[in-house]
């Protein structure tokens, strides 16, 4: 049991480490809100993090903000719920149309590894803390 938990924790931490590395190299990350941003900071992911749904920002406003960055790639890390999946799909379509590469690799990996109990990026740091406690208990 604990071996599976350890493996899961290691895989999540590896994905987060790779995400942090890309963020440090200047690749922008899109999250939904302030709590998601704080969760990434707790996981040592820092960099150019844009909030998709903060302070009444429209979808077109977000696209404009991404385009202003002038980066060829952006990492999408929206929530794992239905609305987050819809926004991710819309962003992928619109970013590709604007010749910006939407990276959803981290989103897919974390969604798969975190499991059903994690619905958002905010819950990811709590999931990591819980897994660490369980692994250290065994």
C-alpha cells in the first residue's frame, strides 16, 4: 500500500518539479484564480502566472493578455471540473488559432495522478501534503 502511495507522490512531485522549471524559464502558466496561484506558490512553482477568472476578466481579455506576453507557448492549468475542462478546450482552440502553443501536458498528468479527490489546482497542494503524511506514517 505505502509503496503505491510513495510512487504516486514521487510522480506528482516530479511533474510539479518539471512545471516549476518551465515556469522559471519564463513560460507563462494560466490558472483560474488567486487560490490556485497561492497553491502553486506553496508548491514552489513561481513565474509568470496569469489568472483566467480574476476580477471580472473576460475570455477575450484573457486571450489578449496572453498574446501581449509574446511567448510561443503557454501552460494551461485550469481546474479539473467540467467548467475547467471547457475553458481548457476553448483556450486550446483559440491559442492554436493565434499560433501560440497551448501546453496541457501538466494538466493531463496532474489530473490523472491526483485522482478524483482533487477537483482544482488549489486542492493539489493539499493532496501532496496528505500523501506526504500518509507515506511518513507507514
